[in-house]
C-alpha cells in the first residue's frame, strides 16, 4: 500500500487485515512501534492508502528478478 499525509508518503505491506510496516516509526504519532506486524489498527487509514500492485518480484524485468530472487534465496535459505 502507498498513501500520503501532510505531503509525506508512506508505504507498507498489507494482505487483508494483516499489516507489515517496517518504517512506521518515522511518524511521531504512530502508536505501533518502530516495526509493526499485526492486524489493522486503523492508524494507516489516515494515509488513504492505495493498492499499487502485487508484492511479487517476478513482475519485474529479468535482471531485477534475478537480483531479487538471489536475495530472497539467501534470506529464506531456499
């Protein structure tokens, strides 16, 4: 998801009501902590977020897919 508030953009991952936000702490009014993984609390609603595309590296060009695929393999051990 990508949203904007007070001329500042913010992005997070969301699937249904599950949210993964690794940069929430850049906003002083965020009650969720520096990294948030959990159910939707409503805090993200103020950004009027819009779903841009599926979070899947395979939608990119061959070079980017190879680079991100290698990183994914190192992280997951697959």
